[in-house]
C-alpha cells in the first residue's frame, strides 16, 4: 500500500522520456491510495501507464508502455509475463517501452495491466494465497524496470 500526494510526485516516478506522455485518468483525485500498483490506459487506448513500488521499497517507479505494435492477433492464447494469466490476443499482447533513443523493449502482458484483478479471481478459485502471487508480480515488474530499463527501483538511502 502506498500513497501518492501530488501529481508532481506521481510524475517523478517516471523517466523523463516517459513523463511527457503521462496523463492522469480523468476525475483522478489526489492523494491517491494504491493497494498494490496503479495502472491505467490513456483515453486513446494507445498508452498504458504503470506505477508501483518494488517489494520492500518505498520508491515509486513509473513506466509508460505503448500498445500500438500488436503482433498477430489471431494467435489463439498467450500468457502474461507478469501474472501468468492466459488470454487471447485481445487481452494479452506486446507492450513496448523505450530503453533509450534507439532501443525499445517489449513484453507480453495483459494489455490493460489488470494483472491484479486476474490474479484475484484465479487465486480465489484455487484457494491460493493472493499476497504471495501479488508479490511475485511486483517482483517481475521491478526486475523489468531495473534490468530492461536500467531504472533504480530500490529506496534511496
Ligand atoms: Zn497480467
């Protein structure tokens, strides 16, 4: 659980190359209380934003993804790299983000990043522990941010 006090604080979670695209969902009221992570899609359905804290960290990390480069939608099912939920091409697909001016990386993810909701129903059905599953998703998010994007996800000391 974390709290975002101001828009400035929210924006500072993103890299400067991502920051200019960030648009809060209409009607967002601050401060925001976030249970696990915050994800939303821009009004055009092109960009997906993610804000989270790495497990054990208080530092906000934000990533802007694009979903305009969809692979073959006819592929029957695929699996989200973060929550491991299966779904069709309308639910799970390639989200990409800039590493730097020259490189982009992509991951197969739930296109709306509603991993948490999917986990919740899957864990309820299986009677498994949602907290552990959520931690694993946050760890995968953190690993992506630090290893693929070179972002600092741990708390400042
Ligand atoms: Zn997912």
